[in-house]
C-alpha cells in the first residue's frame, strides 16, 4: 500500500538527511564563529600557569631545532626550487639564484662594498644591505606556516602541551633571526618586535586564559606572517603586479593582524582582569587571607603582558596602514621601494 515499507524507508532517509544537514550546519557554523570570536563552548582549558622549567626546556629545544633547520634552508636552494615548481618557468629573477650561489655572507658583503667617495650610492647600498634575501623570506613562510599548523593541531586535539611547543617555536625564530641578521641588518622596528614578541608569548604561558584563544591568536599572526613573507619574496624576485599583491595583503592584514588579534586581546584582558578580581586591583594592593597587603606592581607579570600586547597591536595597526598606502601607490614606485629594501 501507500504506507508500506518503501514509504517508511523514505521517511527515515529524509529524517536522517535532515539530521545530518542540521549537525553539519551546526558544526561548520560553530567552527566559523570560533575562528572569528574564539570562545570555545564547554569547560575552559587554561594554558597555565606552566612550570618555568617546562617552558625553558621547550624554548631551548625549539631554538636548537629552528637554528639547525634555518641555517640549512637559508643557505641552500631547496626552498627556491620548491617555490619554482609553483610558478611558470623563468618566473623568478636571476638575482634570486645568484644570491643562493653567493651565499648570505657574500650577499651582505657585496651589498655594502660601495666606494667611499660615492656617498649617495653608498647610502643606497647600506639600505639595500638591510633587506632580507630570497631564502630568508622563504624561511619566514616555512617557519610561520609550521607554527600555524602546530597551533591548529593543538586546538583540534585539545593539547595545551603541543600549543606550548608551537609558541616556543615562535620564540625560537625571534632568537634565530636576530643573530642571523646581525647588527648590520637588524633594524630598530625588527629589534623591538624580536624583544616584545617573546615577552608576550612567555607571559601567555602563565595565564589562565583558555589555550585555544592563544592558539587562535597564534594562527592569526603566523598565518598572516607566512603570507607576508611569501608576498615579499614575490615582490622582490618575481614578475608580479605589485598593486595586486599589496591589495591582497591589505585584506589579509586587516583580518589576521588587526581584527583577529584585537578580538583575542579583549578576551585575554577580560579573562585576566576577572581572574584577579577587577581592573582596579591591577597595579594596586591585594589583601591576602591573613590580612596582609601585597603590591601587584612588584610581583605580578600581568602589566608586562598587557604592555607587550599593546606594543604588538600598535605595530600591527601601523603596518596595516603602511601596506594599505603602498596598495595605492603607482606600481613603479612600489617596485623601486621593494628593490631597495625600504619597509
């Protein structure tokens, strides 16, 4: 009859399909919402406080690993050959391959070997010597991409310990890059970033903020850093539209370096202030259970953490405006700035 077995099967199939569609919609909607505003449902999973010995060991191991891999990759043509497979033949300038054959030390020496009497040319040579070379830009992409993947895996697996290693790898790069650039090529803004960023990361390991919020912040920063590093490589060593690249970077920076980190900063500050009993407790007196007073200024690292986040957010907003301004410049002007290493 009309209500026999086939009809029942169709009804159950329809209900099953509707249930699957509902669950899929909830899953993907929650995933998209979590990426925009990282407020994971359920019980909070605080990052710390992590034991100082555990943090120090992770940073030491990751620094050694980053140093070994970085030294090899920035002095070989492996990354350049891999990048060449992603683009048409002869898409890279000969300068990129010449730098690999000459080596980093040779490139720096050649860039600064300008006669003393040619003051204008010498000044331009010093500016050009400060820029990063092809393999260094590609290593930024490899490193930041690796950190992003580790942070994403830590989030999906619910593993604060894996998140700690991802954060330690980010600190390791700051150390490696500082020594790799040296005093000759280490610009003031780079030096400030390489000091403030580890402070922010190390302080975050002592917070009671949900580690998934910190993973979200890490993904935003390092994913955009990987895109920026590869874009800088293309701007200097490939035949691409500078205007188009900077227009795309403007969107990436707006989402991943301004909006995302600012949302995370609000969540982190709100969590830490709530944990410590209110905004006006920070930097004031805390009355302990035995009635004594404690100066949080002298003993608490929270103010240092907030200061570091404020500096990094200011840097991100500043460079967003720089990138947006370059997206509006004539292409030949932007190409000249990139070739001379101006930031």
